C-alpha cells in the first residue's frame, strides 16, 4: 500500500519533496493533491485496491499496510482475509502517522496479521521519536509470535540496517524481551512470511 504518497501520510506531513509529480507510469495519472486513499467517500475499498488485493492473494504475496490510517487498515485487512490473503504485515503501527492503539494491534494479530515494529521510529530523523518502552509494551501485549522486528533504515543520516537491528535487539533485551522472543520476531516470523524453510 502507499507510503509517503498515502493521503494519511500527507495529512500528517504534507506532500514530500520529490512526490509532487508522483504518478502511476502505466496510467500517467497525476497524484491528487491530497494523496492516495484506498477508500471511496463512502468508506468502501476502491476497485483498484481490490485489484491489488486479488493479485496479492493469487500470487501468495505479502500485504503490507504502509502509511494508511487505522480506519483504512481495518477495512483493508477484513477484505484481504475475506478473499484469502494469507500473509499480512501491519507496517510500523507505532509510526506517528499510523499511531495504532495496542487494542487494535491485538485485534489484527487475532486475525492473523503480523505487527512490524521499526527501529527507525526512535531515530532523530522522525519528528517525534518513540520511547523504546512503547515497543516492549506492545510486544508483551500483542505477543512476540505475532510481531516482526525490523529497521526501515537506509537513510543517509541513520546507521546501517545491521547496526540498527543490533541496537533494536539490545534495547528490547534491556526491557525484558527474551532471546527466544527476539529470535521469533527477527528470524522465525520473517521466515514464515517469506516462505523460507
């Protein structure tokens, strides 16, 4: 799903530099000033969103929710599950633009989605870096078996992804997340998502 071009992202941060001329090359459609929403004005999934979901289901790919709003994510996940999408990742629910309550994260985990927490959200490049306690609390409530630890790094101002992941792991160990839980979130759950045996 859309990230910086999502209507929800743009509501929070404005149109990012370099995306003012964003378009879908195959259709040559300029992005509307408000960004991309996956819902109609009536709150139903748009036809093109359903097309993408059908392709994801058909090819057994991973649906990632990106920078959609909580409301959009809930509608999207329900439809994805209905049509048989097997692998769903709720992308950085702790990110400022998503800001998903833990109760909602738990409901989505109960539907089979994985919650992906990203180290980038405690680095200085984000407007409001989160306290690592936020991740530890979420992991304990949602359950490590339903979570993925990642970095979303690669920005010039941040450390390399490998160093970010090492720091993320240390922060969680310091907050009583066990080595076994970390192994689940860093290794086993991603392997399941990627069908790596």
